[in-house]
C-alpha cells in the first residue's frame, strides 16, 4: 500500500482526546509489504474506566492497574513510528489522542497520517457504510477481539489483504498515495479530514486547544481556501502560527458569498478570534456631522457609537474607527482644500488662525472669505465621504441561491442594518414582524454599498417588504 507505514489502533476511556486517556495500544509496522514489527500493550490511563467502556472493550480498571503509563512506553512507540506513515481506521481519533498524550510530555508528534475509512470510500464507493463493523460484514471478516486494539488492527490488515486481492495492489497504492498527497500540506495534529469540508460557500472556524476560535474566514470554496492557509504556512508568519496551533475545523455553509461575508463579520465580532483583526468590534465608530448654518462654530461635530442614526446619514460624513482617525482625516482634508481649522473645530481661539498666516486658509476666520463660500467649499470637499441615505422605503431582502447544494438564503436589511438571514417563509415572517433594534455596523454598510454599486449581473434579487410591514 505504502512503502512504510504503521497500522495502529487505540482503546481509550472515552471519545475526547483532551480529557480522556489511552488504555491500550496496538501497532504493526509494514515495510515494502512485509510485516517487520508487531507491538501491543495495555496502558494505565491514570483515571477510572467507566462501566460502559469496560463492557465495550473488555478492559477493566484491574487490568490496567499494573500496566505502564503512556510516558513509560512513549519512546518505544516513537521508535516504531519513525519514518512511517501512521495509518488507522478513523485516524483522526487515534492521532488526536497521541498528539495530546505526547503534548503532556512536551513532545511535538510529527507524523503523516492516512485514514482507512477514507481509503475504503475511494475503493468501494458503491457502499454506504465504511466503519469497521460494516467492512467486516460486507467482506465476511471475523474477529474474537473486536474493540481490543490488536484485534481491530488485525481486522484492518485482513481487509487490506482482501481489497488487494479484489482490486489489485496498484489501485490500492494509487488511492493511498492520493490520500497522502492530499494531506501532505496539512498540520499533522489536525483532527478534521479536509475531504469532509465542502467545496461550497460558507464560513470556516479554526480551533486550537481552547473553545474560542483561533481564526474565522470565509470563501465561496471553503475546502480550497482552508488548504491554501496551510500551503502558505512556510511563507507567512501568521499562517505558520495558525498551523502550529490548530487542532480542528468547523464550518457553516451559506448559499453564496454575501451570506458568507455577513456571517464572517458577525462571528468575528461575537467570538473575537485572536488572528482576526480587520472585522473586530469597534465601539468607537464615529462620523462628522456638518452644521447647516455657515456661521456655526465649530462647523463640524463628532457623532459616535449609538448616536450614528442611519436616518441622519444625509448630514453625516466619513466613517472612522476612532476619534484619532477622524481628526487626522479632517486635518488632511483641511490642508488639502485650504479650509479653516479654527472654523472646523480643529483649533481653539478667535481671529486669524495659524493656517491663514502660512497661506493654508483663505481667511474665513478673519473676514477674508465669506462664511457661505467656505461652507460650500467644505461641503464639496467632504462630498465623497457623505454617508448614503437608505435608498428603500423599508425593509428589503436579498435572495441568494446555490445551485449545487440547492440552498437558498434571504438576507433581511433595514437602514443598512442586517436584521436576519432566513431560509423559509415562517422564518421570513418572524423576521419581518419582530421588533429590531437597529445597531449600525460598518461592515454590513460597506458590503451593501459595494453590492448596490455592482452592475446587474453581480447583484442578487431585491425583495421589497414595505407591503408586509
């Protein structure tokens, strides 16, 4: 199958590799198709074995009481794995336990893995079940030691022999190499099989040891995008750190790119992943409000946070993530257009401002320019930064559909705020009738601005809900 591999099976106190422990190890090393080593041992887990696990495996607390601890057999296991591919039925399970056991010893296990469940799916796609019991039933295999480590290893060895006889060694080697090549760029401690991640739009979440995600991303082809993270690990420091820390991947499918973008922005704000920076919550979001009176001083006032009402966007300019950013932007604008920093509120005092003294102000501060003309020039200078008024009479929906999955999402918005994403009529009615607190979000605003600016081909169907409200 492969030039050198170790077929391994573990018995454990439970299914969680972080909290549960190994109770038995069995391994057979194969080199060039020949068995060169066979080893098995009970392991003292250092914790109690439940009655359910004892009934399942036949391994009792009494049996492991005098067995070596994992640290006592770790060196022997590492020697057995040296230079070999770790092969197991549902290798994510066994690999996860080994990673955690070695990590407790401050040893980083680096080994390529191959899953015989995935190999069975490739070799026998006509069958639905690929668990060990299903394989035994369809090939007529038997064992008196099911759920014991060496017994299960021997079943997999017997299945590989049957598959070789039925399909030929070349086909098995080719599929095994394909699986191995597909996982070559993957972190060895990754528990999630890349093949399980759909090649469809959605959001993916990288997790390490913590319950909080390391990173949240989105893509219209999630599997390819996830793989690209690991392929870039040798070139980008952040991707390298993620690859070193990652343990598992979760994902949420969407009907299209817009849904993925909206979901990504929301999840990043809610969960605050350590390696996401661009979409994190900004509590200091602010904009400039222009006074309609040319004689007002200052002409501009800063509007922040909850006071950013979308209904007033016709009088608001710029969207900044901090007061410092807003002031810096206004100073640059004043300098570029010879506006009076004193009239704008950037400087205190009366009379001729310093900018006028050095020729950077046309003199509204000292009667050298009419206030109405200065006010007009300020409006023109800020025109491109004016926030857009909501262009609809009420709530709208944007419909997305994914042909391959058959999934349809309707994203409901009002006053630039994303209210809900629904999938059927009952959810839609609930979203339309519910009372929503309109919490302005910069990312949703920018997404919609870009969406409305697209030509017809790039836009989704817009549903006006005015009549339903």
